[in-house]
C-alpha cells in the first residue's frame, strides 16, 4: 500500500498544503494591520506553517525510514530523498507512535487554522 499511497500523496498533498499556506499568506498580506480580521488570519497562517514544519521534522523521517527499502521512482523518489536522514535503529513501536502523534499535532494545527479563518471571515 505504501508504494502506491506515498508517491501519490507527495504530489497531491504537497500542492494542497503549499497552496493553503500561500493562500493564507496572501490573505494576511491583504488584511490591514489592526483590523479585527488581522490577528485570526495571522494565527491561521502561522498554524499552517507550523503544521507543514511538523511534517518535515517529525513525520517525514519516519516515512523515510519505512520507505527506505521500497522502490519509488520519479517525484516520489525525489520527495523521499529530501530532508535529513531517517530513523533507522528505532523500535517499530517508537516509529509508529512518533508518526501517529505527529499526525495528531498536524490535525490540531489544521483545525486551529480553519477556526481562525472562520473567525477572520466573521470579523470582516
């Protein structure tokens, strides 16, 4: 499953997350400082950036470790070559826990961003 899922996600997921970050930053730039919508928009942009950073710091090394013996070509191969090394030598349960907790954290950051954008929209 991972050889199918991960290479596909590298394309769709990367564009989706990057697009959300760019959209939030553009919205932040278009929101005048001091308006009621500014601060929630800033919170949303920071939350999306933190969500993305969480992937690269906590999740990607685990994915890289799990995919190290899999044949991945093209964009997927370049994607898993990115970032620093994997976490070889760690127990499987430690890797699983790190992967799960990082996804929980990313979900929390995404929810904070969504709520902040809703608050910003209502403040306009």
